[in-house]
C-alpha cells in the first residue's frame, strides 16, 4: 500500500501517465508552478537557515546521530520535488469539489513547513519549533489521507516527507533537551 512498485522498464513519468489524466501544455505548466511554489518555500526557509548554520546552530549541543549539515540540502531538495509532483497530480484532476480540500491541506502543511524554519533558525526557539512540528506532522498526515482519495500515487510520494519530518521532530526534541 505505501510503496511505489517499480517494475522493470517503468519510470515515475510512466506511473504519472497511468493516473488517467490527459496531457497538455497547461498540465505541464501546472507542474512548473507547483515546483516553483514548493521551492519558493524552501528558498524562504534557507534565507533564515543558512546564516545560522555556522554560528548559532554550530554552537548547539547535538546528538551523535545528528546528520552532517551537507545532508539536509539534498534531502530537502528531493522532498520538495516529491511534494510538488504530489500536489500537481492532485491539482491536475481539476475537479474542484474533489481537490479543493486536499490542496488546501497541502497549502497549510507548506506554510507550517516554512514556519518551522522561522521558529527554529530565525528566532532560535527549538522549544516553539518542537510544538509547531507536531502540527506540521499532523498536517502532512491529513494531506496524505486527503490525497489518497484523489490520487493514491500522490500519497505515496509524500511518505518520505512524513518519515523525514518524523526524524526531524525527534532531532528537534533532542536538541531542545540537550540545550535547555
């Protein structure tokens, strides 16, 4: 149920094509917009994150299992791309009654995603970020459940995101405890 089945010779684009929606230039423009929106949130988050990596964040006590800083950029890039594709798959159904709630939930989790960077890195408040990440995790799960009713593949594309945010929540908690 939760895994993407990769058969020999298949690709993500073939899987997308199997979702039953006609292709058009407008459809692909929607993908571009979805990518721009998701990576826009990523860019805003990194405006607050990057200046704090070598100073404030480096000075924090962290657990030995904390990933090296260079891991976060590539992981988040893949996650934002998967998020964008998932939202696009739902959007391209174009049945407003069916996609409005799932896409609204997606928007909420995207805002919460950006807010976490503000709280943790911008305000240097791991305690508030920890509270907020619980809401983010819940919003991701709600989005996945709503996406599942429209395009099951979109839900599966968000699984790595939910897992990473779960890990981030544990890391956030540990950093907060070690530094309070």
